[in-house]
C-alpha cells in the first residue's frame, strides 16, 4: 500500500475511535466529552403538534453511525417507528445556542429481553462513547446523562452522579401468588441476569441514556426507567425512586450480532 493511502486509512480509523480523555480527567472533562454523543430520541412529524414527540435518550456507539437506547423507547406502531429520529446540537444548547439538528433512525437490531436497541443514522459521523470491558463494581463512582422529563426541562443533556449501590437480580418473585400476572410469570421463566442499582435518581426521559464511569467516561450500562422498575417495584404502592441500569455487555452482544 502506498504511503498516501496508508495515511488516509490511518486518519479514517482514528476518526472512528472514541475520543481519549486526558490522563487526569475528572467528571467535568468526562461530561464535556460525552455531551456531543448523547441524543434526544423521538418521533418527528412535520404536520403534528408538537412536531417532535420525545421518547427517551440514546447515545452514539461503534463506528460513529449507530445509536444505542432502550428497546422500550421505540414506538410500537410501524408508522411511528418509520418516523423515529434523534435530535442534537453537540455541546450547544438546543434552541438557545443553536437550532436542533434532526436525523432519521433505522432499526438495526433489538434485544427485548434485556431492553436494548441499536439504530443507524446517515450523514456525518458523530463521536462514539467507549464501552467498558469490565463490569461495574458495587461502590464504583458513576454518572449518567440524558433528558429527564424530556421537553418539560428542555433538550439540553443533564448529568447526575452517584455510585453503584448494588448489583441485583433483574426480577424478584412477588411475595404471594395473587400478585403474579402474565408478565411476571414470563419474566420468571427467562434466564436470569443482573442489573445495576444506583443511588442517584433518574427520571422519565433518562431511559436509554449512558451510565458511565465518572473518572474514565467508559459506558457501563444503559439507564432503564420502565422494564426494571416494573419488575422490581410492582409490589409497591409508592415507588422508591431507586434508579437502575442494564449492564453494557448486553449492548455489546447486540452490536456483535449485527
């Protein structure tokens, strides 16, 4: 291979890699590096009001042309799924520092058991977040980013910090047979897996956002505000407000299948 071709190939590969953080990076540096990769996900219809119907959070992964989110963020109706988009403005505040940019999304793969989805978009590449190789540990310092409460607070990424307070089974059987429903029975028949319990509070709209190591920025999991809470807190009349995340290993497995 000629020298110019080697240089071009090297530049292309470097552009697709997650941006490295400084050796002494702290949370402010991690947040600044992650913000251009975190997207608001929703359905866009130019004749609807509002035109953008927010559904959850997603983040850029892999080759810079794929987005990860929760499977439950996807609309059920095929027509709505065909209108799924992501909205972003990099490090700037949507509607304040810059107009929003909208890009259409195409479903690549979905793992409904672990509530993970992978989508693809066209256009310029965007900076992907690095996925952690090792699982999270109890007591590990983490942060997560997303769009809590969606349009009510505006589409600027919000960061919360905490620790992994526990690593727990996904589904716990209800205390008596009277509280078993079809969904609970189906979950109990599935292979067990663990989720991360966090001591920081997430809100509707955070679903699908990245949970990352507060020091390195590597993604440890995906925030989940529906599937896990409906399993673990279905017996509670007053939800606890505890937040959960799906380990990133399930996202990596989905990416490797596609």
